């Protein structure tokens, strides 16, 4: 991977899209890449639409604008599909990954004929099964890694184990659940 | 070899402060620099620094506390943004006129009003004539490196001026990126111990600091400040040389990016320079001779050096991330064009005000500036030298 890879995250305040973008940056950094992870700060509050970004490259990254023509888009909350133009500028050679249980027909319609690949994952089911609560960001992180092939499943799992140990030093009981959420998500993300 | 890390610009600034381990940090939180004193206070709490952290009730007090500490003979640092700097205003001038080498991390943000928390350079431009040395940083690495070099410049006995290190709010302060850190011991050795010649707590030499200074002396004292600012130029270069020996990273007054053989060039500061490099590479691949002069040292202003570096361009654009609202052109434009005129270098020049209040600066916007420069070269005409990009016009979305 020589070229610059650009990813845009769409979520709602409180769902962890910003955290997921920072975790992805971390994981890619640990595989030796140059990375950027940054949210677009606005008047954030719980439930409001938010955007976060990642750039990943094997070379130093100098560009410092938002991302307008992403290779990949991650949609953490499918209620955004009808209010936010999530495929805006999305490359047709790329893909969109959506946390949803909605039908393929609905998705194709709401994505206004986007010609690239569309992947779905039920992050709610995975999160509730693995963690007992709804935290969509961990499954979505695994899903975008799987789809974009930024790193192998194994690299992701090894790296995140270290990150979770650090991040959840004060509540180690959630580490296992988060690892399980990653593993399930790697298996369950599928192309429609 | 340094330490490969990934940090936000604010984390990078706080890390530099931890490694510098100043005697006093006094700060009041304000977006987007809040994280700097926040992270630093955790370093104080966990004992990784032995700094006296003064959690003051306002920025005016933050700067006052730094002045008191520095005058007493201590090394003092602070961080702020926008209106925080505005509230320091009175004390900013006092810090420099008392010749106190305080170091500030300024995370640039639009000064109200109306209220805006995002990036532009209106805060920094407001204090450009206050007698502070001002360094600008393209990314987290430069924000860190500039802070590591700061005390050696500011505390030099031929300088003794306060210094601020600027970086772009949110754009770099809140973006996680790769960075190469220097080992703690090396920083400690590089920065050295602060040994002021004259200070209040020296019982062998009782002195007064900041007394009344009327018609018979203030002028001479101001001229000495001006002289110190001139002296800072050589010191900045000397410190950069030492820094390069330690890290391999080279710094000067400015970075010339493909400027040697370019015909059209942009002059700008902070993160926009990174985006401009991306555009320069793109244009070069199409055979267009584009270049960039990224200014690092804004105060002292390297007028002669800039004029020389830009002398062979066919047209230049100076980008200002603050509008001087003077019906003539903004601060960096005025400084650069004046430098060219005084040094007898005549190159067609235009000013673009951009990115106000956090308006995103896109690669396309920068490319359009180079297009405009090509047009100027072709026609030899500049209709309006004081213009905008990224500004919506009536009817735009």
C-alpha cells in the first residue's frame, strides 16, 4: 500500500465514531504506517451527526484539509442515511460500510445509485452479544479493517488487545467483550 | 534515533513541556489549547515533572503569574488561544518590555466576535507588534521541535524576549499524527538550566523590576527591545544548528519547498503549508513550476532573506489566515511586500485572506491560487491584490 488511503466516518455524538477513528489510526500506526486521525469539531452533543477522518499512508502525510473524496466511508448509525449525503465524493473504486439490518434494496435506493461496493454489519447484535450493551464503534473498527485490508485480522486483534489493556486499565472486565466484538465483526461483515 | 510516536499537536506540546520541566506553569483553560495544561497537570500530579502548576482564575493572571515567576528567576511557561490571549494583552507587552523569556504555546483560534472556537490566525496577528518572538508550526512535529528550541532562543543574553510557538487549533492540535520524539535526557541537556543574570530573588543584588519609565528612558528601553529582536535572528539560526545536530531535523527562518526553480510561489504559515506541499507536488507532476515559502519565524521578520528567496519568482501569492480589515491587505502580505520593495525586488504579488473561523482550506483552493498566479504571469495584470478564497458569494451554498 503505497498510496494515500482516506476514510470518512459518519456517526452520532456519543456512539464513538471519533474514538474508532483514533483507534484505527493507532492500529495502523502500529503496523508502521503514517497516519492522521481527526474529528471535524462542531457544536457536538449526544445524538448530533458527527464526522471523523483517517488518512493512512506508507509515506509522510502533509495535507491538512478535511476529506472530500474518500476511498472508504463508515456509517455508524443508519438513521443518518436519509439526512446526510454519506456517499458524497466517495470513490467508486472504494466501498461504504454500514451498521444496519436494512434490506439491500433500501440501501441501494438511499445511497442514490452509488456504484462502489456496499458492506453491511449488524453492530448492535454483535455489541449486545459480546458486551451486553450497545457500543457500535468496536465492531465498526473491525469491519472497516476487514473491508479496506489496511492490515490483517491477526494484526488488528493483536494490536487492539494491547490498546484495550491500556484504554481499559481501570475496567479490565470489558477487554474480553471488546475482543469478542472485534472477532465477531471480522466474520460477520458482508457485501450486499 | 528518536522515539517513533503518534500524538496530537496538543499532546506534542504538553510532552515538550514535560521534557523541559519548567519551574512554573500558570494557565487557564481555553479551547482549543485546553488539553495542554490538562495533560501537563497530570504530569504534575503523577510526579513526572516538579513544576509548580498555578491554576489561575483568568488568562490575565496566567500571564501575570508567569511574569512574577520569571522575574523572580524561574523558568515559566503557559498555553492559550484566541480570547485567552486577548485577556493577557496588557501583560503580554509587560512580559516583553521587562525582557522576561517566558515561553507560550499559542494554539491559534479566531478571536471573537461573533464567538467561534475554530482556527485562524487573528489571535497571533493581534500581538505581532508586542515584542514577542513568534514561531509557526506546520504540524505536531514542528510544534514540538519549536518548543524544545524555544528557551535556548528566548533566554540567550543577547535576546531575553518572550517567545510563542503557534500551531493551528483543531487542524493540528486535535489531529493524531506520527511524530519523532527526542529522549528525555537529551532534551534536558539541550534546554539546560535557566541561569538568569538579574532576578528578584537574588539577595546579593537587590533590583526593582517594572518601575515608572518616563520621557527620559522609555524610548531607549524600547530601542533595546528592538535591538534584542534583531539579535534574535542569529540566535534562532544558531539554536537550529544545534538542534539539527541532535535530531537531524533542519530549521531556518523559513522552509523553501521546491522554490529554487519555481516560477510561481505561495507564502503561508502553519498547517496550510502542508496542504500546499501536496498541491505543489501535484502541479510539478504536470510540469508546472510551483513553489512554496513556509514562514516559520514571523517575529523577528526575516525581511531581507525572504526578499532574496522570492526574488526570481514571476508572481507570488501571500496567504493570510487573518483579515487586517484595513482596506489594503493583511499582515503577512504587508510584511512580505514591504520586504520586497525595501530590498528592491519587484515581483507581482497578491494577497488571499482565507480559512477565517475554521473555514476548511482545501487542496482545490490552493490549486486555484496557483492557477491565478499563472494567469497573472501570462497577462501581467493584477485587478485586485487583496482578495479571498473559500469565501461564499451570494447564491453559493
